[in-house]
C-alpha cells in the first residue's frame, strides 16, 4: 500500500508530500493543477523510473 509520496521538481510541483489514507483517496482540483501528475509520479515510484514519461522534470531543475 502506498502511504505517502514526496515530489521534488516533478512537473508542476516544486516540493510537495502527499499522505494517503487507508481506503479511498480523491484528488480534486482545477485543470492543470497536477492531479494526473500525482498518478504518474506514483507509477514512476513503483516502476522505478521516470524514463517512460517525457517532460516530468521541471524545466531548469538540476539532474
């Protein structure tokens, strides 16, 4: 079970940590606010790579 997700310089996020509940978690927000990016980040964390998603690093972020 995914308990939390910490992102740094990932797409629209500078620095953010998400804490997930035990059952249902809902993401709500305006278009372009990063809801889908949270799912992409979770996938990358589980799969162990960001190579399959182009443009996930923020422009100008250190590599």
